[in-house]
C-alpha cells in the first residue's frame, strides 16, 4: 500500500495465526520471513502489522524477528 511519507510503499501483514499444537515449529517465523521477502521484492520500504496488547508471547516473537513497537494502534468499530 502507498505510504503518506515520501510515497514509499509499505506492506501490511494481517492475521498471522499458528495452531497451538504447531507452535515452536518455526511455521510463523517462516510465514513472516516470506512475507518480508515478498514485500522487499515489490519495493516496500517497511512492513507493518498490528498485534493484540494482551499477547506478550506474540510481541516477543515479532521483536525476535526484528520488529519494533513504534506506535500505539487505535481503531473504531463501525
């Protein structure tokens, strides 16, 4: 998707879910790394996503992959 700052492309990752029985098998890591590679291939300047505040294990997972919690997300249900 186009970004507002400098018109750089950004990629949005949504809905990464791995069954609890399959966690620890690096499936999520492979999915996210592939999404990053595809994003780079399409010229994206950054990859972004939202994650639930109540999931500290997920936060550690993304931080281990190099993501930084840089913003506070907000939403409004319509």
